[in-house]
């Protein structure tokens, strides 16, 4: 075993571990920012949602950022789609309103879950294999050191200190890479469970509110039926009063001419 091959393998192992460390810290930074944004948007939308006077007003909130807002948006669009009796006849619309609403909410929640879990498999992989990659470099370096001892016939400190020390560095680097990856993975798994529990409770509450409103959501810009009916009655009564007044004025004019 040549010294060049040993040096290439050990150096390649160290470079691989350094690259894994860069990926680990990059993912930790990205996921950290993602969770900060998610927490902010969820708190903001949850406050605005429950501050709305009714579910009709909540359907027209302007803030549509964050998982909670997207889950609610899917729910509102489903209720609007099924309002007035949809004429679509396919497998997706064979459910009743509540079942279709539950299904759409669950689908959106699974999409949000996939977004939250993205990158965690990489952290888990790096945390699992980095110590073994470092150990591989260490073993290979020690093998090179033993080969040098057999060639020189001397086991002095000058002969073995350099190769063995370099080999042991690979194990230390492997552990240093694995620890942040494992800690980050466990932290974000815990945060994902918190967000998922929040979305699950929010979806259940949304279904209950939709049930109280008979699964009816008015479209943006539409007038309530009662208001439209009142407007029509006002127009009719106003028209009748106007026609009676005109007839009365005509009779007075005829009597004056007579």
C-alpha cells in the first residue's frame, strides 16, 4: 500500500466530512428560518381568524401566508365550490360536503407536512454515517502507518506519530459533523410535531365552524340573500308609491281643467 494512496483516501475522507458539515449547517440555517416564518405566520393568521366576527368574514382575510392560512384557504375554496350544488359528476365529488372538506383539508396538511420534513432525511443520514466515514479514514490511516513500520523496521515515534495522528483526526471530524446533524434532526422533528398538532386542531375547529354555517360560504362580492331580497322589496314598494303618486297628480290636473 503506497503512501500516496493512503494520503488520497484519508484526505478524501476529510474533505467528504467537511462537505457534509457545510450541508448540515446550511440545512440547519434554512430549516431554522423556515420554522421562524411558519411560527410567525401561523400566530398572525390564527389571531386574525378567531378575531373575525363570523366565518364569512374569516373567508375574506387578506393574510394568506403560512400553513394555517393555506389550510383554511383550501377549506374555504372547497365550501365555495360545493355551494349551490355542484353539477360535476366524478369520483372526487361523490362525497358529501363534510367528507369532501375533511379530505381536502387532510390533503393540504400532508403537503405542509412534506414541506416541513424536507431536508430532514439528509440530516439523519449525515448524523448516522459521519462517525463511520471518519472511522474508515482512521482505520485506513492506521493501516498505512503499520505498512510504513513494516517497511522501515522501526516503530519509533517519528515513524508512527504523523500517520496515526492524521488518521485519528478523521474520527474526530466525523463525530464533530454527526453531533450537529443529530441535534438538528431531533430539534426539527420536535418542531414539526408542534406545527402538525396545531394544524390538526385548526382543521378540526374549521370543520366545526363550517358545520355551524351549514357548509355555506358566500363568494367575494356577492350579497347575502336576505339583503338582495330586501333590496328587491324596496324597489317594488318604491315603484308602487311612485305610480300611485303620478296617478293622483293626473286626477288633480283633470279636475283643475274641468
